[in-house]
C-alpha cells in the first residue's frame, strides 16, 4: 500500500514504515503529524485517484528531527567591473517516519 501526498509544494510517494525528508515543517521532534492532502492511494488491487484530493484519506507520520542539505555555492561576477559576489545556501529538511495510511 502506498500513497502520494503533497507538502511544501512538492509531491512524494510514501509507504508505511518508510523514512522521508520533506521541506522544513514547524513541528517539534517526536510529534505526530497528519497529511490530509492525499492525491492517490494504491491498496494493492484498487487505486483511488483524487480530483484533486482523495476524500477521507490521510497519512500519519512521526517527526524524527530536522537536518540540513548540502551547501550550494552561488558565485556571480562581472568581467567589465570588479564585481564579485559569493554566497551559499543550505536547505533545511524535516525527517519523517510514515506510520499509517488510511483511505
């Protein structure tokens, strides 16, 4: 059994017992979170596709913690002038453990 959920402007395929990293959620570690934006549920023999969401479906997950992704370096320069600018970015993620999927 698996489902497709939407969070942080992205769509993720999740199954029970999986660990998943999503965009940062303001939820403390150890808390349980419920995703109600379920786009598809596959139960083995039946597929429920939402228009746009599946009615009554939800995915429950436990927050394992927050982490940061790899650093991305941004370097801009102009050849005609002496303009050089170097910045970096590290995206923050929330690690989740998928507990249950109910359709």
